C-alpha cells in the first residue's frame, strides 16, 4: 500500500481535526441558541450531549478510519461487510454537497474581509443592509468569491496531508484563537457589556424544556462534523499510537470552547449598543457590522480594526472546514482512481465550484427558481442537515455497535492493549443504544415530529 502520510504530532491531530469541526456554525448559531435557551443551563446540557453523543460518535468514525488507513468508502467496507462501503459513499456525497453551498457563504466572508480592509463597510444601518442586498443579488461577484474560496481550499489540499492540510491547520487554528480572544477582550470591556455576558452565561433553568434538550443534541451532532466522513478520513492519517478517546475528548472540548468564546465576542458588544442579536448570515453580514460601528463610535479606528479581525476570523474558521470537506473526496478519487493528488483535487474543485455557482445564483439573481419551494442553496442545506448527515452517523453507529467484530473495536480503542479499556463498556453501550436513539430523536425533531 502506498505511503499515504500521517499527521506529524498529537498537536497536529488536535488542530486539524478540531479545525474540521470549528466553522461558521460555531459563530452564528451556537451563541444565539445558548442565549435563547437558558444560557449556562444550555451549555451544561450541550456538554452532556457532547459526552453521550459527540465523543462516542467521533470515536466510532476514528475507529473506522484509523483501522483501515484508507479513504472513507474503502474504510467502511474494510471494517464491516462489503456493502458498508455505501456509508462511506454517502459521507463523500454529503461533504461534497455541503462544500458546494458552504463555499458560497465562505466567499461572502472573504468579500467582507476585503470590504472591511478597503473601508466599504463604513456607514449607517440602512447602508449596511443595502450593501448586503446588492452584493448577494449580484449575478457575478458572489460566484467569483465562492469559487475563489474553493480554489484556495484546493491549493491547500493538493499540497498533501503534511505540507498542505497539517501546515495550514497549524497556522490557521492558532490565528483563529488569537483573533477570537482579542475581539472577546475588546467586546467585554465595552460599557454595558456585563448584560451580554449575563445573557449568555447566567443559568436560567426556567427555559429548560424537552425542546432545549433536543436543540442541544442537534447542536452537539452538527458541531462535531458527525456523518460527513471527515472524521473517518482524517483518522486514516492518525498514527497507530494515537489515543482515540483522549483525542476525541480534546477536540470536542476545543470546539465547545471556541463556540462559547464566540458568544462572549458577540453578546457583550451587541448589548452595549442595545441590539438583540439574531442568528445565521444576517448576524454576521448585517447585525455585527452595525454593532462594531456603534460600539466603538468614539474611537472609529478600533471599530475599523475589529471588523477586519472579525472577518479574518470567519475566513479562517470557514477555511479549516472547507479543507476537511475537500479532502474527503480528494482522498477517494486519489486512491480509487489512482490519480495524482492534484488531479483528484481538481475533480472535487470542479464539482463543488459548479454547485457553488448554482447555489449562489439561487439566492441572488435567480432566486425565483426553486426546488420544493426553497432556493437550491436552502434545499442543499436541508437535504444534508436533515437527511444525509443523520443517516450516515446513524448507520456508522449501528455498524460499529452491532456488526464490527468486538475485538477489532477494542484493539483500536486500546491501541492493541497498550491503553486501559476503562471506558470501553460505557462506549459500547453508548454506540449500540444511546447514540442511535439520540440521532433518531434529532431526525424526528428536525421534521417537527417531536
């Protein structure tokens, strides 16, 4: 078997895999959900969900990937029966679709970084709203920025596991954390910031309901990239002495920490100027530019710099995610079609570039063309989030819990006996019963059945 390369250190494993999990959702979704669902009470529930769903789910994909040391499709076939490879195919298809529409929003972030640097985001609320409308409805510019983002991703992935993915993650993740901490400090020092901190972190158990538990389950599931085959693909580059349990725990905690810091970046600044933050694209492209402008109105140069740092942070967060999604398909074509890595990467780049163009046009110049009453971009989002991701993660759990030989799982869990199997029985219980049940609940909740 060809030398596929491995991540060079434990730090590289943590940074690259955490980078795949950390994305725009940590910034535009988690803080809003936390504030609306009981603050610290929601965070405690979320961390519990990470423990019972996220970490066992991550370990399962790690087992598949590291044991097989191959791309996702071949990996699933190697640990189970031959037809299990279709779980891998589903993950590859899912990540390709996600990369296509995710690149559209990532391109918006890149354009807004450019606009911040050139001073084009300076204006009142109506100007910011009009700027976003004009840009997003333009038939050309969003497509170019989205495809441009995919090309940046292509460059990193084509360089290989060590010279591309690992090196980029070692640079991007520390920069992301540094920028995040700088903005958090600036935000928390604003007058009235304490109200935002209280909104985010004060536990309000009166808001806790069954719906809050389901929201926390869903956030834990989506935040950790379960079901995309990303964790499986990255684990195929783990060394055989990598502690899978410890790595999964550290990655989950780092992802959660960044999401909480994102809330401390957003809410104190928003409350200091009397703005109630929302979620999604409108938060980062309309609400926050206004918040930064108003919060630092006395010292506009600080607001100018904070806006630049914020959009740089978004670009870094998006890039660590797109790199991981691109690598899933690139590894598949590289190994299954025996293509040079660069040519394999071009297949993904071309397909995802086309998806990005069509998705971009569907929310802009050609928004009247709809699929099941939705824009193509919203349809791709719903298809992957509501059906494909839960399906892939559900069958991964069933495969590991019920069909893969227990000795194989134990050997990967303990690194062939060199580590204690302290939590192995708890892990098996979780992956056999708790994880599938949680995913089923998420699935039903997304379709408003429960």
